[in-house]
C-alpha cells in the first residue's frame, strides 16, 4: 500500500505543498523588505515531472521555485502582493487538508481490511 503509485503521489504532493507553503510564508515575511522579489512554486510545475519508465509509471516530483523579476508593487522595488500571497496560502492549506484526509482514508481502509482478515 505504501509503495502504490497513488500513495506515493499523495506523499510527494504533500512534500510539494510544504515547499509551496514555505515559499509563500517567506514572501509574506519579506513584504516590507526593499527590493525583495517574490518567489513562486506552482503545483503544476511539480506534477509535470511524471515520467514513464520500464517498470510502469513513476512520479518524479521536482519543485521549481521561480523569482518574479518582472513586476513591482512598491516604489522600493518590492513586488510582494500580500493579498495574493494570503489567498495562495489558504489554497495551499485546503489542498494539504484534502490530501491528509485522503491519506487517512486509505489507512483506515487498510485497517478495516486487516481487521476483517483476523476475524
């Protein structure tokens, strides 16, 4: 079960969401830093790392953190949009909760199956 493709995908997705959350928090912490440029991690960039190999499908997740050098939000060069960052933080939170619930559901199903085997 823990080596299944779906479980590994959920595990790696949680890792990716953790990276995204840390990047967003870093941006928020630097909202007042002159010249700071916001960084971004997109979940799609991580999911595009899916590859086919000899043994079937394998998830190869790699987070790419990009710096937005093209925009400016303030006269001092800082480009952190606090509203956008807060929305992204909440979206990341909801995605994380949904994945934790899915993982928990799979573990509960496995517990049930194991419990039925010993009756």
